């Protein structure tokens, strides 16, 4: 068996009804660098770099807990996209000015990050999280002693 991981990249594929607005928002406003763009007679696709990727799986109870901490009530659907940023308050303001709806302003979490929640183009709910240092362990929270 090889030491090489079986999966080399996580790619979240989102179908956007307003393709140009979505590309502008995620590439030009949020600042995700464009890796590639392709077009055919049937349509277009743009691949944007989003830094390191992880797949975070949660059960309904923990998803409700995260929503309660970040927003105060259950609001996320089946999929929520979390981006680590350097300044969650500033990025929240930038994305709101570009058309995202702020669901919850940046809130300090029990896992020591500053998290904001937005409804963004292409029907995505976003968490913007800023790590504040210490032993926090990401946007989902929980007790770090529970980590595998």
C-alpha cells in the first residue's frame, strides 16, 4: 500500500444560476484565486483555489449546536461552507457590501474563533472564521479533548 493518499483534492462543485455574479463574488470580492476557466457550447466553469480543504462531517445534533453558537438558532441546510480568513469582521463587511446577506455578525465561539454567518451567491451559506489563537480547533467547535 502506498503512502500517497487516495484523494488528492476536495472540490466542492456548485451550480450557480447567476454564474457571473457568483464568479465575481467568490473570485473578485472574497479573493479566491482562479486556477482555471473553461467554456463549451453548453456552458462555463471556473475553478477557484480555496486553500487547504477538509471535509467536515457532523451529526444533526452538533450541526444544531454550531448554528446555536454562531447564529442563535438552526439556520444551515445540508451543506455549509466555512472559510478561514484573517479578519472575519472586515471580510463580513466586504461580502455584505457585495450582496451577501449577513445572518449573524462575528461571534466569539467556545472553540476560540470569531465566526460570522452569511447567505451568499449560488445558494451557499458561509461561515467565515478567524482563529483567535490558543487551543481552538476550527469552525465546528466541540471540546478539543474529543478530537481523534
